[in-house]
């Protein structure tokens, strides 16, 4: 989510929380924010203080509880559905949120130091998009009253600040972190072993497993296996075989349509692997005896050993590389901004 857009949903939540502290169960609902407020405000813990006490000072600028709580909801949005933050996770969520708001304040201060600006048209567009989050003008006015004492100029300043943070992060992190197809291909070629795979088999199975070794039980198992094999030969699809597996099979795969999911051929018994090599996808094997157990399988797919083509991994590889670079660049920027900063937690 873009930095400035985070102001809306979470800030409306905080508006409701602040009102709840004042009016308890009579807290007014901010019109147009129903999607944000589908939880019991009275049971949110811990209670959000109405004085928005300072939590940190960054080069002389105070950050307050409201900023921190907003970021906590961004990190853990499920708090809205679960009546607050899980007690065992809350300290870590709070610590992470504090680090984030300090980082964003440092980014904002750096943007000011560089004299970065937001074009008026961009600010106007962002302001208009922000207002669209509310059902009507009355809902927007109610939000302004609670969040910025009714000041539209103060609200525009919040949006401008967020846009400056976004701009600097785009210049320093998001832009440089973009990964081209050529860069992804180099990673692919340099790590070819990672994309090679052995032969893979995807099968469904029906297994008859006698519970003990008595003659009568073994004979009964043989008869059941022969009958299962006859029925399996008549199936025409994945679903038909799966339903038969659910009905007849004794192994644990029966609860999942007999499906083993793609797996290394080396992990399957050799008789199955050898027979699968002669089958086409959709074929059903005859009865296979493995010790005192019996198996019938349907071949869903067979993938020969080889290397996954670049085209199949390109998108995921680019995404993974970009995440890596983003994390590295963001960490580097954070270290740089913290180096000479005066930061106090309160």
C-alpha cells in the first residue's frame, strides 16, 4: 500500500478508538467507515490514550502514540477482526511499528534536507483520491474534526508529507531495486543447479493393506485388491479414480483423492517407477504387489529429469530478486539516516 493511502483506513480506525475512549459504548461511528469498524471498539486492548502521548523524538520532532498505533494496525490489520493485538505478539508488533515510524520520519527529514517537492497537481490528485475513501462529505468532515481538528490544510500537509516519503523511497529504494529480465537470466544461469530436477511422477493410488499376516486376512486382501483393480480399469478421469480411492483405499492418501502430488521418482517403489515409464498420463496400472500390500495407481503426469525453463521461473525469480534488493537498499538507507540522527524513545 502506498504510504499516503495508509493514512485513510487506519486513521479512521484510530478516530473511532479515540472517540471510544471519550464516550465508551456511546462512541459515534464515523460515517462511511463501516468496513474499518466491524469490530467491538470497547474490547480493543490496550486502550488507546486520548492525549496521544509522545513515544519518540527524532532530531527534535515528536512522534506520538497515534502514529505508533496507526503503524501497528498496518503491520497487524487482523487486530480489527480479533478485538486487538494478541498479547504474546503485541510487544514485537509495537517494537516493529516504532522502528517504522522513526524510519519514515528520518526519510521525511531527508526529503526536506534535499528540498524535494510535490507538484501541486500531484498533491491535488492525492487529496481527491483520499477523499474518495469516505462515503460522503459529512463523513470526511467528521474525520477531519477528529484527526486534525477540522483543518483541511493540516490534512493536505499530512498527505504532502507521505508523498515526500514515497518519493524519496522511490528514488532510493524502489527504483534501484527493479530487476530486469536480463538480470534475472544471469541469476538463473549462475544458479542452474537450483533449477534442475530429477524425474518427477504425479500419481493417484489405491492401496490395499492387510491389517495382519494371517492366511485368511491375506486371502481377503488379495480378493479386495483384484476387485479394486477391475473397478480402477474402468475409470476415465482424475475425479473418478479419486472417488474410488476414497471408497476402497487403505492408505492415508485416500482422504485427498488418492493424490500423492508431484514427487521425485526415486522416492517411489521401483515397480511403480518402472511401470510408469511405459504409461501415458491418464493410464491406470494393473495390480502391483509390494510385499503383502497391493497397489493400483493412475498416472497423472510424468516430468523427465531436466532443467526448468527460464520462462517458467522468470516472474517468480524477478520478484524474489526485487524483494532481496529492496530489503538491502532499505536497510542501507536506514543505517545511513540513523548514523548522525539523534533519536530518543520516550
